[in-house]
């Protein structure tokens, strides 16, 4: 059995696809596991997507993106064996990289099961190929964060599937304390991407300026992380959120969550992932009681959990 953590994007979602930097981190409280079992029939089952379909590998008629990812990755492995693939996950909300966590865990389990001798760079590259089944042309940020863990600064490589030179680990002076909030509303990543593309095509000069603004935000955020400037980090998260609102991927509900959090002591916050619902991350200071934030959100009907990035 192999395991992969979920992830949160602290800065740069959507813009990273168009050439900006991004900062993301693994989240060990949420994870996906994959187990491969020898079997006469070939198939996949998942307890989080509620898929339970089995079929012979010679007679595949596929519609599920989960299964498409399996097929794409198996083709990369060039392994022709019947098997049962069992996926489990406690990743509740969208925006936390559930598909990337699956792809990384599946690549690791294949590597382990068949003694392939793959290093993390190759695992990550294979996970990226699986991500194409879910997202078409992903940036590679999600799978890289899930694969390597910790907190990373990332930039999309010009050649898809190559990861050696496009990310670096960020060394933190202090742990980053986050609350992850579920909106319980999922959205189509494709629809959110289309919104961004529509904005970009109709506001080319502004979009180019926004990427410059975001790269400055990310430079400042990296410095804040390295120096322990938590209040500055919170301010920068709000700045990134304003850009996400401008391109149309935020929602009134997300804004409401942020308002509740601010009024109860949060230092910063933003949507994380595709937007249109999904999940929200909130920053709080280690010396500030987080209970007021959590209780106020739960009173408003939201579930959440805390995590520390280190």
C-alpha cells in the first residue's frame, strides 16, 4: 500500500498555468492510499468517488476520469497484468488535490509492487500524466506538492512532464498555522479555467499586469515565510484573494467565510485550488486562540480542520 498527502495552494492558483510562480504545501492530515491486489479481473474501486466497476483489461470501455487516469498511467508503466486497484481517501473538499494525491499514490504503489526502481522525479512525472486525465493540461503544481511534500515554490516548465528545474523547497523560520474550511460546494475545474481564459482573452494587458503583481506577492510571501513575518503573510494572502476575485473564480460564500474569519482573529485567507466553491485557507497566529475562528465558522454551518505547515 502506498500513500500520498493532499495539498493546499497558498499563492498562485490559475495564474501558474499562464506562467506565474506559485507556492503550495502538502497537507498530511488528508491523504489518499492505493493498494494493488493480484486479481483475475482488472478494475478499480474508490471509496471517495463511489466508483465500483470491474472489467477485463481486453474489454475496456471507460468513462470515469479515475479509470482514465489509471489507464494512462498503466500505459506509461507498460505493465500487462490483471489487478484490482483499491483507492481510499479522507480528502473531503475539492481544491485539496485529491486527484493528484491519487496519481502520486498509484505511481508509488506500482513502483513498490513491481520493483520498478523509480525515483521521486520519475514518480512525479508519471503522476503528472495521470493528472492529464482529470485536468487536461495541468500545471504540475498539485502533483509536485503531493509528491515531494513540505512547502515549495513552483513554476510551470515549458515542456509538460519535466519537473527537475521548476520547483524549490522553501525553508520556514516558523511553522505556518492554517485552518482549512470546506464550503461543501464543488465546482467544475474546467468551468473555472474557462472563466480565467475568458478574462485573459478580454483583458490581455490587465492579465499580464496581474501576473507581475502576483509574482511580486509571491516574492514577498517567500521572504515573509523565511523571516517569520506572519502578519505580512496574512496581508499578502488577502492581496492574492483580490486577484482571484477579479478573474471571477471566487464566490460570495467564500467572501463571507473570509469576513467571518477576519472578524474573529484570522490574519489572512483566500480560496485554495480551482475556486467556485471548494476550500478556503485561513492563517492564524500561534499566540492567537483559533477556537473563536473555528466556532464562528461551525456556527455558520461550515466544517474545517487545522494544519501546521513546516
